[in-house]
């Protein structure tokens, strides 16, 4: 599959996951939903990896530290940061802070790999952030000025930083290990880390989902996590963390687009902001 199509499908599936998750968290705690999301993804990926790549003990042991960082910091950190952040912050703040993920990833990647960030990449980043600000504020700058930032936003920033670390570690430090083994191992570690957090601090999150939630959980587990993480890891491996991360700005755009298909209203300002985000992605990947 074309690498750009994989990135588009990844961001589209994550946008759909936001809408589906709204239905899930109305009936169960967010951490419980996250545990089941990654548990289903692991159950889907384990036989797939075993059949297509098998398991290589030597490469797995040599990559143990990067995999632990990807699962224990990247996946767990992102989920916990978003979970605790949204408890006290707003969706608008979350969207704006997540919009800084490409900049964080690009800066971290440049620092680790000792590469200079190109002018077109800077232009694409700034254009994407401007477009995201328009989308979030609905074109009214007063809405941005009225935003307040608190402890929840620090959690969100931590989650965004954790995802940047995930992508940079994947590109820079994972060596000699198959893509499916890498993806499945990171997801397993992330899932076990979430279960550990639940056992130690939130045992009420270890519960069995209602039958009405299984179809939604299967979607976010198989499509929004299993396939999406394979596509994302493939893109990061081939393009680098910096270029792939610019596509993260498309998640809010696709979220709005799906909302329109579901009957939600969108303003001309949001369409203009979406156009700026798409232009920023095109500039950055050049």
C-alpha cells in the first residue's frame, strides 16, 4: 500500500476512533476503554505476527529497551496524559496542544539525529498550527484569548510529548526487528502497563464491557489500533518521525469531517482552517 495512503488511513481511523469512543466512555471509564482497546488489538496482532513474521528472541532482547520505552512511555504516557488531561481541561485545549505534536516530534528528531529542520518544514508546521487554531476557535480569535490553561493541560502536554518520544524511538533505536513484531510488542507492553496502573491506582477500571459496546470496541481495537499502528509504524520507519508526525494535524480535520457526515454543523472558518492544515502537511512533507 502507498505510504501516503497509509498515513491518511491512520489519521482517518484515529478521527473515527474519537467519535466511536464518545459512545464507549458514556458507558465505561476511559481507562477501562483504553485497556480493552489495546487488549483487542493485541489479540488481533498476535496470531497475525506469528503467522507472517514469527518471533525472534534475539532481536526482541536486543530491542527490549526501545520497546519498553515505546510501550511504557509512548503508549501508556499518551493514554494517561489524554485521560487525566481531559478530566480537567477542554476539548479545545486538547486539540490545540495535540497540534504541537509535529513540532515536538520534529524538534526531538532533529536533536537526536542531529539534523537541521528545513525551512519548508518550519513553514508547514506554522501553517498547520494556524489552521488548527482557526478550526478550534471557529475563526474567532476571542475564543482563543479566552482559553485558560491549568494542570489538566500539563497532562495533555505530557501525553503529546510521550507520543513524540514513541515515534522518535521507533525510527532511531529499533534495529533488526520485523515491523509486526515491533508493533505487537509495543502494544502488549502498553496494555500491560495500563493494567498495572489500573490495579495499583484505579481497580474499578478492570471491568467487563456491556454487550452493546463490543462492536465499537472491536472497531477501535482492530482498525483504530491494530491496523492504524501498523500503518503508522511503517510510515515512521520509511519517512522518519518528523515527516510522518505532520499528518497528526489531520486528525482534528477528519474528526470534523466525520461529524459533518453524522449531521453536525461546521462553519466556513473551520473549512478555511482545514485547508490551511492540509497545506501545512503538504509543505512539511516536501
